[in-house]
C-alpha cells in the first residue's frame, strides 16, 4: 500500500491525485488505520489472513468483485455512491485479492484527505467512525475479501451534522485523542 495526501484537484476520481506529500504508516496507525501486506496465496489458503481475523474477532467473510462488466448499468452509480464521504459503525476490513483501488481517509483535525492505494495482497482495517470513501483506480477492477466481526453490515452514514455527533464517530475521535 502506498499512502499520500490527496491533491484535491478536479478530475477523474480514479486517477492517482498524488500531491507528492507521502503519508507514513505510523501516522496512519495513530489514526486507527491498520495495514498488512499478505501475498495472495495461489492455493487460496489464507493462513495469515485467518490469523488476523482470529486476533481481531472477525467471524464472517465474503468476496466482492467490482467491475463494469459485473455491475453493468449500475457501475457508475455504484462507484459514485462508494465515493460519497461516509463512516460506518463497524470496522471496515478489506483484503485485496485482485486488482486495485483507493481508500481515502479523512485526517483529523486538518480534514485533509489521505489516499491509500491498495493492490493485491494489501489488507486494510478502517476503524468505526472514521470518514472515508472508496473508488477504483484506472484499471477499473477489484476483487476483495470483506471480513466482519458479526453479521455483515455495510450501512454507510454520509457525512453530515448528525454523523459528526454519532456515538461511533465520537468514540473514534476519543480513541485518537482529538476533541
């Protein structure tokens, strides 16, 4: 994974938008964003991913593939909805099996976007309550394993005054020692 500040220039969201200012893993960890690189095993035995899942209490998983061919007429609207700034009340965990894409996370309190470019073998955990968004890159394909602590939940809460005071958002801010 490569992380850097988003350049905030207009243009296709699937482009790099690299400001030239890198973001280090330590700062991401302080934000609660965790990352591992675990090469995708050819035999589909996910020993290292299973170990992370056990350690973090993830009991369920599924696999999602996002392509224009797979989503058909829904492709553009789905990509647009993924790119809306939002938060979840659960961790968001993704292990990239094929393809690549971007998770943008909000730095607090600067409100800057940090772009995380994930490729096959990258496993990322976003904490509950962090504002983020997702998009594909120019390859327009990603296959990812989604892991869940309980039953799968994908409810996005788009950024608004109500989400700024959501208990999960407030707990996230407390966890990174920002008020």
